[in-house]
């Protein structure tokens, strides 16, 4: 750990980024999206939360993490109430400052009840299906346009709250919706936690995986500095093997 901290400091100095003062505090927010970010009071708060703490706390910056619904997390961070959000794609948080190195990948799949006879075959194949999504998430340009066209109702149902993923899973099992679009790692983690492996299955990937990040508020004066620090720390943790060990704690592998 001492060697890693020294390496991070050297990389920051080489990049022209000075260490922050011991008084620094970063506040990050998101809805629960375990294993990326989990319950805030857990000993395993999510690998992105732990990654942020390993990146910033050796430099004297405290990292605080709060769970709240995604729409509010982005809105409040945009106004400067939080330093940033966890698990954002570039489409999720337009105008935010993103690290040049991703902190993970979003591998979204279509999930159905086990044995339900449906596969995705273009947008028309969704038109007679009740689809569960999360308010203010981005699902890619084509699907976002489709959901906007159809509007909220029986066939497009939005989940809100601190844990919209769990809401959609329970609605799927209860046959209140037919299809859920969700990150594969998040949904499979939750299915395992709730013992629902025999009730739900993937109907295949939505598209190619998308990079996700800890993104910093456009209202934060040090956003670019924080983003660069996080990029450097992610790189150094990958080189040292610490990132591999952290991901293994959550049953994951390096996305690169």
C-alpha cells in the first residue's frame, strides 16, 4: 500500500496535479447499483466507492457517499450539492466532467421471466411488451427515442426511488411487466442476493458494453483535477494488481 500511494503521488506530480489539502471532501451520490455502488452503510459499499476512496483518501481527501434516486442525484450534483455521481455514462450526465479512463462497463441485457417466449428483434418487437426501465436512465439513442415516443403507461413503465432495479425485478417476477432492460452485473447480483436465479433469465444483450464513470459536477471548480486524479489512480491500481483484487471482492473481472 505504501508503494501504491507513492506511485499515485508521483503520477500526480508528473501530470502537474498537486496533492489536495487534508481538508478536502468529495461527496458522491447515486441510486443503489450494486456491485458498482451498494448500500452506503455496508462494509462492501461497492467497488466504485472503494475505488474512489483508494484514489483520494491517500491524498487527504475524504470521500462521502449517499444513496438516492438517480434523477435527483444527477440534478443535485449538476447544481453543486454533490461533487459527482457514480456509474454514469456520458449520455446519463451530459455536461459533467468525466475521467479519461473509465471506472467500469455497463453491459445491458434484456431480462425476462424464465421460459417467457420473447427475444429482442428491433424496436417493433418491444411494441407489445410491457417494458420496465428506470426514470432518467439512458438506454441508447434508439431506445430513448422509442420510450419518449410511446410515453409512460402500460407498455413503458418507469421505476424511481433509491433502488429502481429491485422494483423492476419484483414487477417482472409478479408478471406486472414482461421485459426489464438492466445492467447484467447489477441484475445478476440482485437476482442472486434475492435467490431468484430460477425465475429470471437474460434474453440477450442490448448492445455493445458502454463505459461508465464517476463523473464530476460541472459546478465543481476542481472537477477536472478530480477527474484526472481518478484516471491516474485507476491506471496505477490496474498496473499494481490492486484493481483486480478489488473487483474480485465483488465477483467481477477487469473490463479491459
